[in-house]
C-alpha cells in the first residue's frame, strides 16, 4: 500500500488565507522533505526536515517522528503559492532515494 | 549555476521502439535518480546510481535499463517501449548528505503510441 499519504488532495484558497498540508507515513520515518512543483514544471526542494520545526518566510514545516507525520503550513497565501506540494521520505536503503506522496494541489485566487 | 539538464524535453515514440532519455548534472553529486510521475501515483523511483559505473534497481525497474558512464551523465533506456511507459520522467541528483541537496531536472514528457 501507499507508504506516504498526503491530504488534502487539493485546496482552493483566497489570497491571504492560511493553509495546512498534511503528510502521514505508514513506516518508520527515516527523513523527509517537502517539494514544490509548478504545473508542468520541475520540483524544487522547499524543506529538508527530518524532525522538529523549520520556517522559511511564510512557510513552516513541522515533523513529528513518533507520530509519523509532517505538516506544511502556508501563512497569508499569495497567488504565487499556487502549484503542487509533495512530501517525500527516504527509502530505508538506496542512496537516499525518495518515496513520494501523491501531492496536494493548491490554487490561490485573488 | 549547478543544474540538472534533461533531454529531450518531449518525445513521441512508437511501440516496440528504443528510447533513450539523457540526464546531465553539473552539481558534482555522487547520486543520481530516475523517477516517473503519473497522475494518482506521485513520483516513483525507476533506477538510481551511486556513481560512475553503478546502477541500482528502484521500485519499478521492469522495462527500463539505466547507464551511468560518468559522474555527470545518467541515461534511462527503454529497449522496447510500450504505451504504459507514457509518462513524465524526472532525473535528479544528490550528494547523500541531506539538507535539501536534491536537484531535479525539468522533466521529459514521453508519449508512446
């Protein structure tokens, strides 16, 4: 079964609203990252966050290893935040290759 | 600027034909990866490499081969392409030390007809 589950699948926001994206893992968590992907575009690493809380501008990531979950909080959303956010954890073996969730598509309108 | 470059950006292939997807990185990373992205599945690992001359099977290697002739180059080969291999393919590099070192290419959109 799917080892990395993301919710919600999609999210529609009005500019200025906050949002919380969730990522849950069915196995022990080795390490995890959040990526951002524009439609038809490449992936850009947003956070490498194996544990605890990290903040970068309006984005905050919190990973709780014991609970096998990670979240990405977007505050005061802007139109440029629109896109797909994917979480991923490292495979137990294999050169730090990643197992990805299916993503949360965020659409921010004015 | 360090980067991962994929070619071609788009490819149409016929069923049964041979397809080679190329990836070049200037990050001097040891590890390189090939993923495919399909709706409903996210990104799935096909093959990866620890360095020149090494290739390892990922989670969905069937129907694919990989080649790492140098630190910079990593190719994905479809010897006998099938319509089920229609997808978007991403190459990535990383140095194995964590902290957001993963760099992805722009992707190759492959259509097998």
